[in-house]
């Protein structure tokens, strides 16, 4: 029997009473309930590799809701790989500011240059070749290969990981469970429609098989789900206890010039928040030394420590940042490696989220110099 362009498998019962998952049933569900996403091709249309790649890079560690406005802004400004490759990195970082995980933006720009120069502006169409591109890892390569080029590739994102872990009641905890989840996902792949099947599992995880309160009653694989039979779907995927990073501390120095300029600098290209804009700040360490902190101030001034701290969470550690504020006369020169930016233009700088919090904590959002 053929459903949604895929020959369905003969239903058979597993020892736990569930039925074998039917790829055709999932594809039929997807044909009716697929999400309309700005980077997703309409039924019957071929996917644009540039749009697929751009969305997959943006969606790493980020939600669809958060990505939407950034994706639209990028596509309007850089509608193809050549225009993005020709853009200054600083412009790309500024457009990315606020989306987080800034190494993605640097890799995005580097990848655009490689595709434009070494591949004549065309993305390679195999999973293996895609993995050679900057910023394209195993998942991203598989997703692009399947969605943009209809290659048989097994892409496992967080949604698919959850669907498979529940469907097969994978008892091993992540990350150790990843190999088994991949093996089981590979066994489910249909003979065709690889891109649709990949996106169908993504949509199933995002809209039905959600982390909390999964809507099992409307799932096309409800009769095949081992976790549903057991009644403990929300406990999958199993996760090892999270190890929290040790708290780090730092200080930021917000300098306002009387003519409405603020002092900033660009972080080193490599490392955390590489190439982004910041107000002068200390290194982030595990110890607090309030008496010595002003030694790191960028210039001599009458510094005032603001009440409270700025709290921010990075992937591997939490951060507490104290903020010092000072004013200097108009015409004051910027220290070496720093520059003055009109406060009205500060929002256009490549400020990472932690620095946006610092700026807000210093009250610059409501400063008279703000346009």
C-alpha cells in the first residue's frame, strides 16, 4: 500500500504490544499539518539550499520564534550566498547581535566565502562534502543534504531525538543514548522523500511530541510508541545530571562623554564573543577582588559603582558582572584600541546580550543622548 508517496510497511506487533512505526503514516500527517516556516519550500517546490543552510545555522541552540525576525532581516539584506560573502564581517556580526552563540555568525560568514569562492556559489550536495564547510557539523550537514538535496541522511536535532527516544523507550541517558537514537532513526527512513520525512519528525517533536504534556492522542505514531504504552513519555529522553559551571565574576566600565558618546571596543576575533562589541570590561574569573577592580578601568575618572549586578548565563558557566559608571568631558580621546560611539547609534553595534544587559543596567536605554 502507498501513502504519501511512500510504500507503507505491513503492521506487526512488538513484544510490548506496540505496532511498528509506519513512515507513510508520519508523511501523511506531515502533508496535512506541516508548519509554514519562512525557510521551508512549499509542497511541490524545491528547497533553496541557501535558505535551508541559513535557517539551520540560525536555529542551532535557538528557537524558531527567536530566529524568525533575524532570518527575515538577513534574507532581505543578503538574499544569496554571494551577497553575504561580500559583506564585511562587522556588518554580519551587527545583524546577528542579540541572537547569541556568536561563533555561528563568524562561521556563517566564513562558510559563505568558501561556497562563493571554492564552490562557485553553489552548495555541495552531499553530506560528506557539506561537512567540510566552516560551521557545518554532522547534524547541519545531514539536514541540508536531506532537505535541500533529497539525500538519504539522518539528521538528529533535539525534536527528533525526543521523538525517537520516546518511540523506542531508549533507556540510556544522553549523551550516551545518541548512537542508539541515530541507529533507530536510520532504520525508520523511508525509501524516498527524505527531506519531508526529516522535517516531519522535526514538526512532530515541535508540535505534538513536546517536552511537557505531549499530545499523544493526535500523534500519527501513537500505536507504535513504547513510552506511551508505559505511560512515562515525559521522562524521555533520559538525561544525565547536569553539571553546572562555577560562577565567574567580572566588571564593566561604562564611560559617557558629555557630548553623548559612549566608549566601546571590539573583542578579539577568537574566543568567546569573538569580534563582538563591548564596553571595556575585565576578564571573567572565579574570584572577586573589589579593591583591585578599578586598576582595570580604561581611563582615569570619578567612577561610581552601580547598585546590583548583571547576571548572565553562558553555556558552560554563569556570570555576575558589576557595572561602574563615569562621565568625561567632550573631546576626551579614546584609549588605544577603543572608540567613541554616539549613544544614538549604540543599538546598531554588535553588542552581545550580556553587554546589552550592562548598557541597560547603566541606564543608557533612557539616557538623554539616546535618539
